[in-house]
């Protein structure tokens, strides 16, 4: 994700958790919503939100995962004037070895 920084998003739908790794730590947030988007074919969008433990005081982040298109979006500083959105550059790949803990 991003430009020269290498960040990683993890999604564990079984545990309803998503994680964001930013070179030194992983922030794990719970699933807060699920949407079935009206399109052809219908798309499944999973939304994860929580405290960004790597950010400032009370800063939140969100991870949007579109399981149909296998794409991910990270939103930092959620709900603030500094909010910014980053798209996964090369889409997402399935990996059964992900084991997130909240």
C-alpha cells in the first residue's frame, strides 16, 4: 500500500478481525459492519474499525475489504480533518496462514 512504504493489511473473516502492519507493529481491529453491494455480481464488503494504537490519542482507523473483488482500503485518522485513504496496490491474495489476535 502507499508509495515507497510497504504496509500490509490482514483480514481473518473467521475471527472477524483485520490488521494493519506498518513496518514495526500490527494494529488489529474488529469487524463492525458487512454490506452486500448491489451490483452484478453482488459484492461483499467487510468493514473493520477501531483504535489506531500506533496513531495519536484516540485516533481511529478503518479497513474495508471487498471479498468479491479481493481489494482492500485503509483509512487513517478516521473522522478527522487529517483523514486519508490508501488503496491496496496489487489487490489482495488469499493466505490461510493468517492468525490475528485482538
